C-alpha cells in the first residue's frame, strides 16, 4: 500500500484502502496508479477534456484558454498532453470550435513567450495571464470569423468581447483553484475564496458533461448531486448551500432549462449538511427529501422517475465513497469539526516543538552553569588564587632586590623556606599598615643584607598587588553569579516547557460539559476556553452576553462551575462588555483556602516627601503571595533608589519563577558588583501559601517581624547581613504556620529603633498586644502613630509599617447543584 500522496488530489483520493494487505503485486499496482494519477497529471487531462467541450448559452466557450494559461504556468512539463485533451474535447463540439481553441492557445503562447523574451515577466509569473487570455480569446475569434466569412458583425464582436471578459474572470478563478490539484507541497486549510473557486471549477467541468446520457439519466445531474453530497457531508449546511448554488448557477449558464436545478441543489445541500450528524444515511436522506420535494412540484410527470433515479444514482456513488477522503476534505474546509481537530493537532505539534526547543535551551544553560561552576572549582584546586597572587607579588619584590644580591643563592637555596616565611610575614604587616613603620627585627637584619630595601619595595608594590586581588575576587564573584543565574534560568525554562506541554492538552470535552451545564440553566454562552484544569490551579475563561449589572458571573457561573469541578473557583477577573457586540468575558480561577488583606503606613524622615523605605506585595500565582519591605542605607533619594531597585529586581525574578533564596542571592550579587561604593539595603520578605497558611520568612539585615494572634504576639527573627555588603551570602529561611485571623506585622529599623528603651522587642510586643483592632490599616496607622508620639512628634528616620492579615476564604454564593450533569473529568497523565 503506497503511503505518500502529493497535493490536494493526493489528500482526497489518497491510498486505495481495498489494496491494503493484497500482497506485493497489488501494492506495486497501487503505486503505478498513483504515479499515473498524480505525476502524469491525469486529473488535469480529464478536466482539460471536459472543459474543451464545455459551452455556455449562445455558443460561448470561455473555459479552454484560461485552463491552458494557468496549466502552462503550473505544469509546463504537461503542456502538450493538456493541449491534446483540450482539442479532443473541442473536437466533439464542432470543427470551428476546435480551430478556434487551437488558435486561441497559440495566440496566448505567442504573447506569453514574447513577454518572456523581453524579460517583462518571469516564466512563473501569473500576473499577466488574465489579460493575455482575454486578448487571445478575442483576437482568435475575431480573426477566425473574419478570415472565414470576410465579415464581422457588431453582435459577433460584442459576443467575442463578452467571451474574452469571461475568460479574464475564469483565469483569475482557475489561478486560485488549479494549484490545489498541482501543488505537491503541504496544503494549508482552504480559504473561503479558494473553496468557492474550486466549486466554480467543478461546475465548469460538469458543463462538459451536460449532453451525456446513460439510459435516459443525465450524467451531469448525477455528478452534480454526488459532489453536492460530498461537500455537504464534509462541510455542513453552509458549505452544502454554497456548493448547490455555485454548481446550479454554472449549469444554468450552460442551459437555461437547468434553472430549477439551482434551487434543488441548494435546498438539498442544506438538508444534507444539517443531517450530516447521522453520517452517510442522514446526508443521503437529506438529498432524497430535498430532491423529491422539488421533483414532485417542479418536474413534469414524465421526468419524475428519471429525476429520482438520478438522485438514487448519486446516493449510490456517495455510499461507495470511502470515508478517508471525506474526512480529509472536511479537514480542509473552514468551520468544520474535522478542520478544528486538525488545527488543534497542528497547535499541539507546535506546542510540543516549542517545548522541546525550550528544553534544549534549558539543558544548554544548565551545561553552561556547570561549566562556570567547574571552572571555579578547578581554580580552587591546589593553590588558591590568593596564594598565586602572593607568589607573583613576592616574585616581583625579589626581582628588584634579591636578584642583584650576592647572597641570593644562600637565601633562596638552603634557607629558602625561612626566607619565604619572613617575606610572607612582612607582606602581612604591609597589608595591615599600608607600609612598614615598625622596627625591623634583628633576625631579619642578620638574615638579609638589604632588609630595608626589601621592605620599601614591598610597600611600593603592594597597592598593585591589592588591586589584582580585588580584580580576581570580582572575576570569581562574577563567575559564580553567572553560574547561579544560568542555573536559575535553566530551571525556569524547564518549568515553562512543562507548562507548555500541559497547556497543549485537548480539553474540548470538558469545555463542552461546562458549556452544556451553563446552557442547561438558561445562560447563552459564546465560548468556554480552558487554559488549565490542574487541581488547585484551575484557569477558565467564559464569554457570554452582558448581564447588565446582575453579576451573573459571581452568582451563577462560578458556583455552577465549582460544583462541576468539585473545588471552589472564583471570578478572578471580569471584563464587562469587552466586545463591541455586547459580550462579556470572565476569568475563573481556583479560589484558595485563604486570602490576605494588606495595609501600609509610612512616613519619611523629618516629614519629608521621599522615604528610603519601599514596600511591595505580589501575587506569585499557584497560591503564593509575597510581601516585601526594603530599607535603603541612609535617607532621601539615594536610599529610596537603593530600596526600590532592590524590590524591583526581586519582583522580576520571583515573577519569572526564580526560587526565593536564588532570587535574593542574585539581587545581592548584582547590587554588590555594580558599584564599589558602600551601599546596601535590607530586605524583609514573607511568602504566604494560601493553601496551607504556611509562611516563609527571608530576612537580610532587617528587623524582627511580629505575628499577632489574639492577645499573643510572636517574634520572627533571622540573622542575615543586609543585601549588597558581601558578595556571597547565605540566606536563612524561617518557616512558620499561621492561623486564620493572624496579623503579620513587618517594620523597618526606623520604627524598631525609635523607642529609647532597653528592651525594644518587648516594648513593641506589648504595644502590639494592646491594639484593640484587627483591621490591617488601623493597626499600621495606630502603631506608627504611637511610635511617633513616643518621640513627641519627632521623626528621626524613615518609618514604615506593613500589616498583613490572613483570613479563610468563604465564597459569597453557594454552589449550584445540577444532579443531571456529570462532574467534569480532569485529564489524567499516565507516566
């Protein structure tokens, strides 16, 4: 059985299913059929033969030359057989029609070759084909008529002009339709204009069979109804009506007596398309019902049985048609279920390819991170960089002093170890004092003849040595930062690839269930899109007509979807009347078990406008909520810039998926490497899990935080240095479980150090415990006010109080029970 097909015809006719398993001779025969059908252009020859004898009313025949012109550009290797096919069809009409066809094709060929020789157009350029076709048809007809009759009437000239205009239009149509049968590349789904052009080409071909009869049955009626069934079954009612109108119109142009066929085909195509859900029997029933109604009312009694015979013959051919080409045709037609499935399959392939490429980048970044880390480890083997630089420093000193000394062989020979120890000792003293200002030890004077000179040279060369040490330290720190960043990027990209693969799941069944449930209770739903159906991370978008403020999304949609999914979902975002046609869109996401309410109270030093403290809250997704507080060194604009930049960097890294500790280390490294000035910022970060109410605290140089639970107050502390002081820090993480109603209070040092008491922590705990309110904003305001009052209104530093309260989430509306509807089944991943 052959497996590869070319172009649109190969997709439609494809492999011959009844030859599967028929043995090697049958397979070779099938391959021979394919080569003859596709490679040798058999469809084009058949179409050319039928178009050659296709004639419209008043003897107009505008089909042959447009077909020849387009085929000449698309399949130049088959021009001669195509011309013979056209001439064979034209010869069946009349001798005059044959001569005119030959003359028209010859004139087109002459005009085209003339343009090509003058290099006005390329050989594959079809832009001039319609105009050349019209000129060739008009010129051939007028020349042949005038040559045969030595006269040309006005009527004939007008008729030939009309035929030339029709040839112009048909060339434009064939340019769209014929590539579907000649292209060997993968064909994209048909556009609407391509589908209509293909139907016009099909109707033009059927005109060539308009005089064929078989036992009194009109062959063109049988073929017209057969192709109508094919398109209606593949594309539905809309395509069926279009096919009926276009094919009927083409037949009417050839014979005015076929006018009733257009109505019959359109009505029958509509019924067949509407009944396609019942498969082939439904489509056949639609054709027979529509044809019977029109036959009984519009056909004479003598033609009734022959008309029914034509419909039965078409139905018989349709029943014999394999389902595979019908599905392939349906996948090419826009708006069909098969087309949607093919598009979804294509999108899944794109997602898989994108995820695979991202995973490749993730592996690459991981390899690069490993390489940088390995280079750092290799540099640590044996002597460290500091030892190497020390040896280089001492070598430079001895090159100036010892190399010109007569005792060199003694000092760096039998006494080399003692000399090296003395040199190391004096280098340490010079490093501590900047120069050697102490009394030179007697042992060193006895050991070295140039003791004073050695110490002077050492002091002179030490600044350069220190600069080299700082440079190497920065290189090591930069290498470590790059390794950590590459590792973090690799992990983020790996998670992103996994998310893309999850989003590539086909959730059409679940979307249909939700749409059916919403329509069951009377809502008119435009669409339901499921982006994620994982438990605890649901993300659904629903579009429906505007409810005019009745809040149906909160009261009806979210409760019903919650019952279908078996977990509480809430309206995370709603865009009322987002579309111009009055439709609204709502985003439904998992309602977490807990929710938070945050507040902030801040004041700058001496009541200024710009505070050195910064505060931020961030929803990290997947049920995680971050609260961050940063205090820049000092006050004013510089401190504000340090703290705000610290939080901005941290927010960006957390948003893209960096681990909390990795994010803080990266921010610290970036801040410490960007400048040599003594600038730093504290960071107080709390990450709350809204599923379990667990809180992670990461503190770098920040003051203790407090948790108020009723009248009890707990302290949260961690001993980490501020960000930006050291290039390599270890971040301690403190994890605590919170309870509903707990208040998390975070302070900057301006608030913590303000009370001039011996035990500041106990003083603040008592102050917090005495607060009679649990409203976050009131707590922040009262606490800041009491601290300021304690100093009689003086504000000696920037002060910021951040308060977060965690509460259980209680839906405002209960779920809606629908006993007749089954719960939505989530997709299962089998590993």
